[in-house]
C-alpha cells in the first residue's frame, strides 16, 4: 500500500520533505552471499559468490577460487569457470537443460566451506503476451519533481500448468545525439585546433543498458494465469532516451514460489518503503546452507527458470515533448573559455558562423555510455 | 464603560477590593464618571433599577442582589470574602424544594436534619449534591472538606458526596476546579441531604488544568490515571486548528505513538489494540479521521476524558493497556446555547439546551471537512483525482426524571472517505448508541445501568492492477450491557460491584473482484462471534489511619462461538498447511472455545502527612480481541479478530509504585510513578503475511511475551496565570517471540524493541494568561526516535545491490523535537451578549525542525540510498475562528 501519510502530506501542501540520510550504523558483517541461476533460454549461466560490505562503503567483494558446480537430480553436473571479474560462468546449451528436472548449486570456497542450495525445479516458461506503454505523469517522491513519460506494461497470459510466479528483467537500447556535431576542438591551453575524423564523429550514439530494478508479479490470487497491465519501467521525458528511438527488451522468467518470495522481500525493502504503512523489512529467506554449519547465515538464492523474450521498439512520439538531458550551448570566447577545462569542443553554426561550446558530455555522445555503432538488429 | 471594566480599573489603581458575581453586573454600565465623584454615588447610580446593592467595609466593596441589608458576617471571619459571595439567590431559590432538610441561613449555615430528631449518638449520614450554578449540571470531582475534622471527600459522577458526621456544627468548604470555592457552616442534626450550586470562578477564562477525578493526586486510590477536561485543553496548540483530545492525551506521560499523523497510540508499551475507547459507554474501534491526522470526536461536546493506564477500575476490563473514557456534555438545563467554528480543514457546530426546562436537555454536534478546495489547488493530475472527506455527529438526550433517576441517551457516528487517485478508495465508519439509567436507591447505594451497541466497518477498493482489482468489506459489532452498583457501606467502605456482558460479532468480509476485467479469486474471510461476561467487586477502605486500601476482583469468562470451521494441527508443530490433521465444524452459537480468569487489583495508599503519599499497586487484565496489523502504524484496513481455538488471549500483569506530593498553596501536584508490566500471549506476525489471502490466521500470527517498564514524572500546575504540566518518561517495551521452531520465532527468538519503544520522552504544556481576553500557550515535545530495522550490509548480484538488515528494531530514527505556540484572543467578555467569538492562531512546529517521520532505503538505478522523510518540515500556521451563542461561560 502506498504510504497514505506521504500522500496526505503532499496533498495538504505541508512542505514535507525527503532528504538523503545516512544512518549511523556501525556493525561489522562478513556474510557470504551465493547467487546463481540455471536459465533455459540463456546460453551463459552465471553464479556470483561475494562477501557483504558495509553500508557506508558498498563494494563488490567476490570470493575467488571457489569450486562452483550445478548438478541435476539425474546426476549430471556442470562445472563453472571463474572469470577475471570474480564471477563464475558456464555455457550450457538449452538442450541440456530439461524442463521438469531439479538443479542444485554447490559451492566450495578455498577455505573449504561447502554451500549447497536446495533442489530447484526447472519449470517451463511462456511467451511474453504483450508489452506496451502509456503516457503517464508522476511525482518523483524524492526529488519532488513532476514528471511526464512512458510507463511500460506487460500482460501475462499463460496456461494454468505454467508457474504462477514471474520476474522480468529489462534491457533498454536507445539512440541519441550529442548537442551538436564537433566542428573542431582544443586539447590544451595552446588552443591549437584539432578536427574530428569525420563530421559527425561522436554525434550519434546507441546505448544499451540493463535496467536495475526488480519487476515481479504473481497470479496466485487470480482465477486464471492471466494478468494485465503489470507495470515495468518508467521513462521520463527528462532524459535523452525518448529523443529519437527507444527499444526495450523484455526477458520473462518463471520461477518457484520461494524464489518469488525471496525477490519480493528485496523489492519491498528497497522500493516500497517510506511510510508507516509498510511492513517490517523481513530478511529474505535463502535456499542456500552451509553443509557443515547449518547455523551460518547465508545470503542469496539459487533459482531455475525458463526465459522468453520480446522486444518493443518505439520511434519518437510526436505529441510528447522530450527535454532530454540538460545541455546548453554557450558562445565561445577566449576570455571565458581559454583556460579550459580541456578538451574543449566547438561547434560553428554554419548559418551565423558563431562558435559555441558546452560541457564535453554534451559533445561526445560516447561519454554518456553509448557506442557510435548501432546494434546489429537496429533498423 | 462596563461596570466590570470600571471595577477592574479601580482594583488596579487603588487598594479597593470588589466582591461580586460576574453575572450580576454583566450588563451594568457606569456613565459620566468624573474625577472627584464618590464611589458610592457612582455605584448607586449604576445599580438603579438592577436590583443590585452594595456595601463597603474598609477597602472592600461587596455587591449583592436583593435588599440593602447588611448581612451579619459569619463568625469564621477569615473566610468572610468567600462566605459572602456564597450568599446567592440560587441557593435560596432552590431551597424550597429541599425545605424539609435544608436551610441555608443568611449566615451561610446549612442545617441538615431536624432539631428534634432522635439523637441516638450514632454518626449522621449527610448527603450533599454539588451542581454547576450556571448550567445545573452535576459537578464531578468537587472536593468537600470538613475543617474541624480534617476530613475530606470528593463528589461522584452525579455530583453526590457522602459524609458521616457526629451531630454538631462544622465548617465545610466546597471547591472545584474552575469553580469558585464556597465555605459554609454545617449544622448536623440528623440524617439528611442538601444541594449546593457553585458558580464559575469570577475572573476566569479557559485554563489548562489536569485534574484527577474522584481521587486527588495524593489522597486518591488511583495510579496511572489522568483526567483532562475540554476546558483545560482549549488552549493547547494544535496542528491545523483542530482541537483534538487524543493529541492532548499524547502529551501525557506513558502515552506514545509511532509518528505524527498516525492513528492509534501506545500506553505504557502496549500496542494500539490494547486500548479501549468509550464515549458515553459506546465502544469506538477506530478513533481517527484521515488515517490519524485528526481524532474522530468533535471537541465541542466533550466534557472530559479519563485515561486509566494502570489500576483500571474493576468495572472495566477487556483491554490490557488502557481504558479511555470520554464523557460528553449533558446540556445546559436553563439556556439554549450553540457554538462552532471554522479551521482550514473543518467546520463544526454544536448546540445544547433544555427540551423541558430543568428536566430534559439535549446536546448535538456535527463536524465536517470542506477540504476539497485544497486538493483542487494542487497542480497534479493524480492528486486532483483524489479526495478526502470526513464527518462526525452526535446527539445526546439527558432526562432528570426525579432526584433519584436519570436517563441518558447518546448517539455517535463518524465516517471517512478517502480516494487515492484512481488506485484506492477507502471508507470507514463508526456508529453507536447507548442508553444509560442512573438510579439512587438511597443515600448510600446507587446503580448505573447501561446498554450500548456500536458498529465499526470499513470498505476498500483496490484498483492498482486491473486484473487483481478487488473490493473488501469488514465490520465488527460490539454490544455491551452493564450494571454498576456503588455502595457506601458502614465504616466508610466504598464498595463497587456489578456485571457486564459484551457480544462481539465480526464479519471479516469478502474479497471480491472489482470491475469487469478483474480475475481475482473471491475469498470469504468468514464471520465470527464471541461473548465476554464479567463480574466484579471492589472495596476501598481505610485499613489504618494513614493507610488506605483498594481491593478489587474481576472475573471474566469468554466464549468463542460458532459457526466456525476449526482446523486441527499436529500437536507441538508449527501451524501451517503441512501440519493440518483435520478440522471440526461448529454450529451457530455453539461453544468452540472458552477462556476465563480472575483479574485482581490491589492498591495501597500510605499517607506521609497532609500533602504527601506513597502508593503501590498490582493489576491484572486480559483481552479477548486483537488487531491484525503487521504494518508499523495502524492502517485503515486493519481487521479486528477474536481470540479462538488457536490464538489465546493476551494477559497483562502490572505492578507499580509511586510518590505523590501537592504544594497546595501554589496549586502544584507532583507525581512520580514506576511500573513494570509483563504481557503474555502478545500477538505478532510472521514476515510478509497477507491478511486477505484467506490463509487461516493461526498460520500467520505468532504469540510471544512483552516486557514493559518505565518511570513517569509529572509536575502539574493548576492555578493562577501560568498553568500546565511538564512530564518526563523513561520507558522500554521489549517483545520476545521464541517458539520451538525457526518459523515460530521472530528475530531468532531474541527480545526486540517494539515499534513504539521510545525510551525518553519529555513534554511541556503551558498556558499563560495575559489578561482575560488574551492568552498564550505552548507545547514542547521531545521523544527518542522510534526503533527501526536498518540495513547494515550490502551485497551484489546481477549488478544490483541488495541489503542485509540488522536484527529487528535495533536502530532508531533521529530524535523528535517540536515546539508549538498558540495565541488565543477572546472577543469582549460581556456575559449576556448574544454571541461571543474567539480567534486562535496556531503555529505547529515553530522552529521548523525537520523531524524524521521515517527513514527508508530506495533503489534508484541499482544504487540503494537512504532517505529521511519529514512531514511537517516547516512551521504550520493556522488561524481558526470559533463562536458561541448564548452563555459563553458554558465551556
């Protein structure tokens, strides 16, 4: 339930406020987290073994040199390989992952601690029914801003034999441009002019990124395994995303009730807080135990799933003004800009001949994380 | 110039002292006063045709009604001022009706009984009744003191008091907060009775007073008890101009809540469902409007409320933390009177007056929001589509059939509607009525009988997802009958005994699909009923000259009744779907389960001298109903549930000790109380349970124990220009749920602080009267932050951060601190003008401190950050206007 008090505060124009807060929490925790999955429909399977880090200094602390293995209830096993970043992966073709089989994750750390998950059944998935968006307004609770944008939704329609618990992960790709093409640039205080390799270098970019949010839903309260308008991500007009073309890849996973509860606990703790009408944060219940010491608190979850995908690509929407990232062009002057910061990029307006400059993030589109080549499937 | 103003000037500028009744001279004016005029001339001219007279003695000017006879002053000369003002028309006028037993002489002598009555040497029973002279209502809690014997008593709810006196002559004084004290000679000849009317204090505006009803701070047998009158809370600053008795209650020691604007509160470490609210014997199951921002009682008709945090009188039970008893005004017997007001949120009116003069009175009130204009101003589509309204209404009738019988009827309702954009529609309502009959058998035995019924229900339409949309309804009916006897037995035993019976009828409602596209599975949560019967007896008496004792015993018996389907689980195993071994069906009204128990009360009061005492007490309470609530604050969709075959009734044992002292001359009361409370079978909830899923409740709840302890220090000042109280409380409240299986534990079975465990709490409530028309009030509130479970570590998966949490409620949100200020300006104070109005300017959170309402963590683009939410982050200024038609003195 949305916190009515928060709502009421806004409603009465009470000048309520939300401010960043750092709790004075000093507690040493050094717990192990084992996260992994077997997903039919994904070629590369990943397992991550990490240690917790303090709130004040969050870090990815991989536990290296583990022996990581997934076995099924028929005795087949898949050994995982360690990657330089500390994750463990294994390529498993779909034919080797059978619907209805149960899988178990086994991890042995270099210190000899042995962790095992419960056996998780691989349930069949179902096609993504439909993905669509609506133009909606909303208030950013933290920033207090009113936003306009697109709210994406997914519909579910599955046979009753399919799982009642779903999770979606999203990946967005969008095309954007820098504020203006680079006419030339200065590298240092000598103010020597350099020219880009070609006129539109760093002007057009395509960016692909995963959306880091948990999208979960279940049909357990429904008569049929069907559900409409399950909210996915929200894209406001305050970013570059909707300027030219936006594409959303929806990966749909089925899962067990326990896995769903595990993720739901995480979601409640970090996405629906803020009022007094929320529940106490519950510790997500892991399905992984230390084989030799059942009292050890182990974090993480191992799950098995069947993935399906669908992509929705939308061109620029005509009636929707998109503001994009703020990028102002200012007229270049040696007095103001001669001392940098460098590199400094200049665009010469071909009509007036006036030279303009701006923040380099506004000129070099790759600085915002995009690439200058579109993905293969981009049209 | 008004005479009163003229007198005021003289009193200020000269050494003259005037004695008079405000009402007499209210409409009297003085004209053309010139320098050099004799005071006698001015007064004589002013009184022409008014029936008023005066005489002077030394520098004192006495104004009185009637013939210009100089009364012979009574022999107790020290008190002649008071004595003189006591000679008023009303006591003489009403004398006729008590002709046989009373005779108030010019010398202020009350004679009780007959001269030639048989004097067998035993003590005589004297019954007195004290009424408010301007409204005719009985005065509760007036103190009566017999000087010669240093003996005192206090008037009861009907204004009655009893004394046992040997024949002879005494001086008695009668005093009541807000009323003018009287002193009389009392001549006792034989058994008899008399009635006295006290007048409102001459120079008197609303003032902050906290007074103990029936029993004083030092002398009384109550501990953990507060009584607050509407009069006293008039000038306490409030948010948004709404007078609110429960917000005032939260300023008292031992009363906490989880956050401002949340409903429900916590008394001495108990959960909100451990408090019982009665308004004129009607039980009220939801006391808040708008999720708790306002209280569901219109302040206009409330006369006072009592809060029992400890030593709940034996006649009450059924809740283990506190009983809240709200009394409404009974209506003015002589005059019609109306009042009302507007604030930014609501408009309210109330009216009262005689239906049959001196016999039957009525009181009615209505309050409603008109706040939609605020919503419409907001430039957001979501909020524009929302709306919030509430209202409450009451009607009371009070019939004084004769001196021995009184009949009262009361109706109460409150309703809320709240729609949150297109997502949720909430509505909830209380409705109830009571009939009360007070009967007096004789001077020593009275009986109060009442029957009351109330219904609380809510509805909720959840439209967040079109496929999952549902409609939910819920209702609970509480019907209660009671008979309470009060017997003043020989030897000064105050004996109370009686019985009461409660029938609970719950319809936990249905979850049904809402809208054509909803695929929700319909669920019926079922109906349930139970009956709670109790008998009680208590005796208050003097064991030794300085040692008073109160012994009470309550026996309650509860039956959970069919129809019911009761699931049986494997003995000793956690109750869940895997341990079901069968089920049994019960027919309607068939007994499914019963619980019963004795609930003793003991209080000792040892006097250490005139104004000092120590007290100790023990008290046991049991409750048979609880609230399904796993959110931090009460939510409007929380359901009440009866204890049943699986969930056993929570039980509390409390011991306390206290020290009490009065500085009578300064009007200051000091109390220090320490308590410790053990609660068993307290209801807690498993993580993430959903009470509308249809899962059996016993699979969702866990029962544990709760330990609360605390020390409450309070200093009250009731008189003079500066009134109010200051209190400090240290308290803890820890819960332990340690079952034999992991899933029957919370926090790994270790004790954890309850959501409302706030160790330090400081309150200062003060009112300073500059003049009769202008006063300032201020609150200062400090409490420790409420406990919170915070993330203490981060781990990563799939490039996202996840949080690992501390043990439950290990940390606290920042401390809470607030200052409020209000300025109250009365219109002119002519007594008999038609209308009277006053303005109130309120500043809530004067310093604009950003108090944390909550602390939460939110993931944004995979990064988790902490935030602090403050609701009232700036001073909130409101101006409200109130009016009265008729007698402005009538509170």
